[in-house]
């Protein structure tokens, strides 16, 4: 299983298995570029469209969206 470089993967890479990478709440503290955040949001939207939504994912999306705003502001 592969994820973003240097991060512990908690799911399977989308390019290998058709399922997107889902960062953990601990990874929200990592520095994301705006493009990273957009990619993650699009991947999450795809996951939600497949019916994989849950409360943990919602909380992570809030954290990632906040990280995107912080990255854009700096």
C-alpha cells in the first residue's frame, strides 16, 4: 500500500487499486500545498459519491479545508 511520500498510508493508492488515499487526522498537521488540498478534496468527493462517507471523513475534510485556507493565506 502506498500513500503520499513520507506519510504512513492508511488506505490504498487510487492509481494502483482504484481507491483514493485517505490521510489520517494526525496528517492534518502536515504542510499541504493548495494543489495538494484540491487533489484531496476531489478524491474525497469521488469517495463520497461511491457511498463511503462517514463522520471521520467529514472531520478530516474540515481539517484539510482549513489547511488549504491557511496555505492560500500564507
